[in-house]
C-alpha cells in the first residue's frame, strides 16, 4: 500500500509527508464507509442504506 502512495506521489511530482498520507487515508476510509455507492446496497451509500432501513 505504501509503495502505491509513494509511487503516485513521485509520478504527480508532489512529495507527501507522513501526515499528509495519513490524512489522505483517513479521508478515503471515511468516504469508503459513508459515501461510496454500492450495487449490493441498491445503488445507495452505506449511510443512505442504513437510514432507509430505519425508515422502513
């Protein structure tokens, strides 16, 4: 995983510090857990799916 981030930072010409990499990973995890749309969930985000279940 670190190799991928290291390679992408080299390719884009931006050198990321450890703090920036950690922030990027935290933002991605938050996106993955809350905002991404998933086919298995009926093309809803996980948050929308949970709210939909509570409303039913």
